[in-house]
C-alpha cells in the first residue's frame, strides 16, 4: 500500500520502489538503479525528447572525462562547479598526470572542439545535443530522479551563433521546444528568468522551467542559458564573417534531466499509484478477464480476440491471464499507471462487449467490441491527456498566489509559490530570501494569462521599481 | 583523398575523420568525439541491436560508479581488471571514504542487486541488458572505435538461471542473437571458444566472435560468457527451488561494443570511403541533378519530384542541390557510403527517367521514374546486402588457412588467420604463441562449412589429441 499523496515525500519515496521505477538499494549514496519498468518510461519519454530535438539539432557524443586544465579555464564556470565535481586521479595503480573530472555538464568538453569545428559564418548556427550521464558530488539529501550523484539521463544541447541576437533567437527556440515537450507530458510550468546570483556559472542569463510539486515546493525541470561570448572568449571560438573579419561566436546551452520523469510521476500520480499519459505508458491497455465457473472459455476467447485486435493496431497491450483475483490485478495495474483498462466477464462475452475505464476517472462504460477501433482509443488517449493537463494546471494555479507584503508571502511559502514585485537587486534579494526562508526563482519571462498582474510594480521589500517575480522552497 | 585501403592502418585513421565518424582531436588520450554523422550510424546500428535484445531481455540502467568493496569481491574478476580501472578518489575538495571505480563492465554493480531481485525459481530466467559507457585505462596504443579509454556504446547483457544447463542454453541463445546482428550488418565472423587462460575473468568459459580485418589481424567483436555459479557464490545469489530448497543461480553475460561500427567501416569500406548497408546508412539515397544551361528547370523539377516520392516512402534521401560540380558531389557521397545514387540530367528529365547506381558496383542503369517503387528500392537494398556479404565472406575465407606445422603458420600470420590442431594445454599454448608471435584465439565453437577439416586431430606442437583452433595477431 502507498501512503496517501498528501504525505508527498513518503509517497514519492514509496512509489519509486513499488511501481518499480528505481531500486534505491544500490550501495552508494545518491546512485540508483533503473528497473526495467522505469526504464521503459524513460525510453518512451526520451524518444519524444529526441524526436523534438532532432528537428533542429544533431545528436553527438563527447567524452565523459574532462581534463582539469579545460574544466578550469572559464573562471565563473569552475567556481560554480568545483565543490561538486568527482575527480578521477588514478588509472589502474598509476597516478594520472592530469586529473580528470567526471563531466558535471559538457561545456568544457565540447567547446575546445567547437573551436576546431567552426571556421566560417557558413558553419553557423551549430546546434548539437547529447543524452548522457553526468555527475555531481551532492552533499545535500539525495533523492531518486531529483537529486542524484549520477544524473543518468541528461539531455544537453549546445549551440553557436553569429551574434548575441541570433543566440537570443535560439533561446526562444529552445524555450518553445521545452514547452512542447512538457505540454506533451501534460506537465505545467512557470517560465522564470533566474536572478543574477542564481544564473548558470558562466552564463549571461538563465531561463528556467519550474513546476510546482504536490507539496508546494517548486522543482526546476529545464534550463536555457544565453552564454553570450563568455565561453567563446575563453575557448577562442571565432568565425570568419562574410566580410572576412573574425568574430567570437555567441552561444547558448539548455538541459533537461530525469527530473522530467520525477515531475511526470509526481504531478499526475494519485493515492493508487502512477497515472501515465497514453503515449509514455509502457503498458497502454490492460485487459482483465473476469472468470466465472462454466464461462471461462467464452470469456478467455473474447479477451484474446480483443487482445489480438488492439495489438494489431500497434498498442502496448497486456492480457492479464494470471491466477490472481481481479481485485489484485486492478491494484497492480493501477499502481503501474496503465491508462486504459478493459474488463471482460461472462455478460460481456455473451454480448460481445467490453467494459472500459480510465486510470484517472471512476467512470466505467460498456461498448461493443466493434466500437474498440484504433481511432476510438486514440481519441480516449487525447481526452485523458486533456483531463490530466487541466487537473495539473488547476492544481498548480491553486498553489501560486500574489502577495504585496512579505509576511503574508512567508506564511504561504511551504504551501506554494509566492508572487510579488521585486527590484532585482542582489542585496535586496538577500533580505527577501532571508525574510521568506525561501529562494527567489526570478522574474516571469512569460506571465501566464491566469496571473492577472502587471509586469512591473513597486518592490515588496525596498519600494523601488521591480518586476513580477516568484519565490518558493525548491527541490 | 583517402590512402588506399591496402594500407589499412592509415586508411582507417583517415576515414574515421574524413567521413566524419569521430573527431580524434579531443585533448585526452584514448577519448574521442562522435561527430553527428558517425553518431547517426551508431543510432541506426544500436536501434537494431536493441530490437534484437528486446525480444528476450529487458533494458535497465545501473550506476557507473562501483565501490571498491564490491569490485574486489570476486578474486579472479578483480585480478583481471585491477590494472585497467579508473578510480574516483575525490568529490569536490573532499577525499571519498570508499574509492569508486568507473565501471569497466557491470557484473559487480549488478549482481549485489540481483541478490535482492531473485527470490524464487519463478523469478528465473532473469535477462537484462544496458547500453552504457564503460572505462578502461588502456596503456596500449589507443584507436578510435577499437581500443578506447571510454567505450561509449557497450551493450552488456546479464542473465540468471536455475542451473548450469539452462545457463548454457542461454549461451546458445546469445550466440544466435549475435549471429543475427552481424548477419544484418553483413559482417562475417569466426565463433571460437577462448582458451582457458584467455577467458573472461571469473567465467567458466568464453565464446568470442572474431572478424578478420583487411590487414589479416582479427578483431573480437562480441563475447558470450558462461559464468556458472562463480559470481552467484561471491554475491550470494540464491533462489528457492520448487521443492523449497535454496540453490545458487547460474549466470551468463555477453557484450558488444562500438567495435561493431569499426568492423562495419573496415570490412565494407573501399578506397573511396565508406560502403554502408542500406538499413544503417544515415543517407540511403542521394539524388544528384546534372544541370546544363537552359535545362536547369526541367532537371530540378524532376529531381524534386523523385525526392518527394522517395521521401514519401520513408527513406532517408538527400537532394544535393548545392553549387558544387557533380564530380565533387560523387566524391562526397561516396566517402559517406551512401548505398544508392540517382543522377538526373537533361536527357533523363526529357524521358522521365533516372540513372541509378550502387555504392559497391560500377554499373549504372537507367529506368523510368515510375519504376522507382518502394519495393524496387528495398529489393536493391537486399541485393546490395547480399553482394556485401558475399564479398566480405570471400575476403575472410581467403585469409583463413589450415596448417599442419607451425613454421608455415608463422609465415602466414600477419596476412591472416592460421588454423591448426591444438591440445588446449596452457604450457603447450605458451610455446605455440611464442613460436607464432601471435595469440591462440581458441577452438572452433562452430566449424564453418567452408573449412574442410575434422573437429579433432593431433596437436601441431605436442602431438597429443587436440581440437581445431585458430591463431592470429589481433586488435
């Protein structure tokens, strides 16, 4: 049995294991094992991410090991990462001449090569991505999918452009691709420009996607960084302009990790287990025969017929003909988040019908087997996605509130996200964060239409002009 | 320009870069970068490997970092790997309590978890695989795709069974899957049981797939290990039998790395570049318009029409409408191994025809655009695969010779594989290897029908009874 989702931390801890997403018993802190079932979700989700990236980017693979000499080149960057890099110091019994870092992210692996790849304006834009494992020596409390020492599924994209504006256009492209990805997963988000002191080390600015978890804490589920020519200057990445001059490229990079799976589980799941959108569910349809004495054959015949039919449409279907009781089967497949359940008992066998229900609703409907067409099922999948999206967005909206003073905001934080005007000044920000015991997530890059507030207003702390900002406790 | 393939080592070094498979300029020895084009081949090849594995195995992901305490448990295993393990000793500025190895292979990461996963006979067989990066501190000469410090694309499968015989059945299954994979790539192989002293550290026995490279050296492109209950005893992996007893599982493991891509390039390539089988070619068909003054429009119209038609069939097609001369285009796409080339000039535009040629033949054929059906192209793809397979097998056979004395065998080694009878004794083996200046690859697990020899005969060195064996210099 799962704890209720209202006890989110416990619920997440348990569902990860009970639904067989990850095994948390690996004997090193912060490292986890993907179970086969969890990895199937991972494949389906990342297949979609690849499909989206492939339109404008090319997939590559750069080495995991980065020499200390390269990692240390960009001073802001190394400052941001030096406390959390794993170091390889020995090969076999020998000490290495140059220490090697396990990539925490791949700027410093890629950009020395970009210098070699880019010669002329005709080589730009350059857009590549890779899906790789990256490593962070996390000293905080670790958690599967959320805070890891080995991030197993980091999709990182890196681009180079002719100037600041073209890189900025690419930032907008990246934001639109990430929107598409999270809309596909029915996961709602806020798009925020991180404050200066919380941007990616080495970036000009950072735009983040945050979702709001069931306990009211936010979780960063994607970031897009404008790097300007900061790294280009460090790694000497220049191109020849059409006029024959040489100019530094401007770069962007953007990443999504397996936190997208953590969000998928956390946002849609309920007290019974996972609730998965049709496209990313390892099992899309489960057929459960309800066997009564004397009617077993008819029921099994029809169940198999329905199974073959749905399989023939290309869906991932399971016919659960094990010896367990129907109740135990319901429990199992609900836990696994299967979107569509079909029950077939003696009455259905007689009438050539099936009883259909959806993971997110209590409603059951009977219909004739003929009506179970491919189109019908895809329509149900779309409808279910819409319901999940609507529910998730309503839940997020209910957790986001506007405040005009910090005392009330502080009361709310812990339950959700506080929105207020803030001047953007770092000193003032420190005060705000201290008063709230929470972090400023930054100003709204896009103010959602359901937040009825002007873009600008008086800073809630100092009274100077400020922008609409969000603050919350975060994962 | 490529060096001739007869100068294989140079040719391989150059084609890797010129055909944009890997960038060898990464600033750490033995680490390379997959270019976008190379990575597309990698994706296509590994998609097939996944498809084959998915039938009987489930995909998982285990951590990269293995604590020293686990890696050291199986004494033969650690002896085999201790010289080539990279060690992580520091996290940030802190020294780790327990050193972490970068996985050289994942037995010792997986099997402590198998102990937790396996309880009863009903949990068996257990068959999982993962496609991951693994690390070896190679001190020998490193080479892209062949001898690496980071093997980026290691497919490793691990299984557990009720007893020795069922594990052995799985060895046969694994061998059949690897045959299917290499047959798909039209790469010929010898299947050899490695001598005792060359088996996988901790294994009961090792069966290897070796292909013969153009320079006559062999390359191991896959291995299948029967582990018996060796690791089960070390990691205490037991199951409850139907009778209620407890017994150790018997295990197997088997792996394929990006050497499969090295073989694909080396076996089929020629003086002009890559020659790729249709299914794994990033570009399957290239259309080259031959433009003459006054006829440009007609030629481009038909070229676009053919492009749309072939694209509509789902093929990966490029219409090369760049400004380069046709000769430069031929050169470029030949280098990239594109299997089918379609040329369209004024004559073809007038007659609604196309000139088709294949990467592996000099023949050109004209046919009407209507005849360019999906079926026709798939038929050409099959025919080309058959030609590649036939050619590759003939080349391999010509490099394998039977010998009844070691002096003649020694003369041959360097040009190819020497086959002879050998008793299997380690001491005798040392003498043989010294006399040949080459390694014994082991006895034929399956004697190919084109080697006309008995399975048994007198050992070429000591005269005792022996089995048909192969020896060669190897990559």
